[in-house]
């Protein structure tokens, strides 16, 4: 890729990033609610609240607040949490591994499950298998993430207990580890995996349903192409047709879809982490929003915006490598 094209795309990504975080800053600051009212004790006077508001810099104009925040971000300083008085960068660093682990496993399973289902639907177009899978994927994709999470908890946690199933069949609903128990080695790994099943299943189900619908449409279109028919007419087995001709031509679109699916995984993790009480970025962001903790909200927004834009930029740069027709020659 020519250096000029690469530089142009990097500049566009940087401008988009700054536009997104600026818009979020304005929306957060203009939202109703006074952070000082959440921080002062019930016995505090109006003068105490005014003094705290001045200490936090909330008595300044929106333009001044933005200039101070933007200048600090350029220097690598995300500020300090209003409620905990800890540096925002430190809070995000503690919460990021949980969210990144959840997101990485989820998005990989989303494509590993969704793409084969979509290709199976395309191969069985108009048949009973296709109709059943279409109904299932549509229903799951339309379901609200937090509703699906609560449904899984009702079935596999409380429902399993009500039915008297063995304890190993009752999936934990909250937290990363069993409280009050100290585990080591493989016992700790197994406990963590059991706590991971429901959150990962929630996000994977919704994501895979959307990917399956897209993969079905793309695969069905490719199966009608002349080069696929010619390959089949030459006696090429169906596994080779799907692996070499269909999946190979579908790959560039899947790469773009991978980048576009990242915001959905990020947005869904906010509700999933809140429902399952996971100490990740999603739950920290939600708690910060409820507490009007502006620095934490903006720090998380910077992280989410950067991750989403970088994923889309990486997909854009990878497309010419996967699809020679998209290579830029100027």
C-alpha cells in the first residue's frame, strides 16, 4: 500500500477518534445530574457542594473543561476518578484484562459458530433445516442482551437448583470466582471456566446469530456463481468447494464484518458484565455513568473508541492482502 494512502487513512482514523470522544464529552457533560450531589454527604450544605464542584473543576464553562481534559489526554493523563480518587488509567488497567478476555473469546466463538451455521443454511436453502435455523437466529439476534443473560441465569442457575440437579451442573451466575473459597491450580481454572460459561454464551449467541444471517446471504450468492458451478461440474468435492471457492471469496467480507462486530461485542459486554457482576470495563463504565463519574466515563470512552476505530482501520488495511481486486495502485 502506498505511503500516501496509508498516511491518509491514519489521519482519517485520528480525526474520527477525536470527533467521537468530543461528542461523547459533550453528551456526558450536558446530561442531567450533578456529580457533586453524589459525592457530598447528606448533611452537607450548599456551600460544601459548591466548594466540591469548584475543586472538581465543574464550575468552569464547558469549553474550558473540554480544553483542560483534551490537553491532559494529549499528555497521556486521563484524570482522576471523582468517587474513588484513583487515577482513571489505573482503574482501566485493572478492569481491562477481564473485558479483553471476555471479548476475545466471544468474538472468536461468534465466528467459529456463526459462519458454519450460515453456510449450512445456504447449502439447505428453502429446506426445513434452513427455515428452523432462520427462525432461531432471527429470534436470538432480536433478543435484548440483558434479557437473554437473565434468561440463561433463570434456566441454568436457579432452574437447575429448583430441579435438584447436581451442583456441578448448576452454572454460577455472578462473579469470576466462587466467593469464600481459595482455589489453586486446575481447580481455580475450572472454577473460572464455570463462571465464564453464561457470559460467553450470552454474547456468543447474539453475535453468532447475526454472523450466521450474513454468512448465509453471502454463501448463497457465491453458490450461484459460475465459477462455483464449474468447480462442482469438474467433480470437486463439496468440502473443497466450500473451503477453497466459497470461504476464500467470503473471507474479505468476513474480515470487514469482524471489525464491525467489535462495537456490538463491546456494547453487549456493558450489560453482560453488569448482569453477571464481572469486574470489567463494561461494569465500571455503567457504575461511573450512574455516579456521574465523568473522568471514568471519558476514560472508558477513549478506550472503546480507540479499539473500535483501530479494528476498522486494521480491517481496511488487510482487505488488499485478502482480495487482490481491492489493492490500491495509485
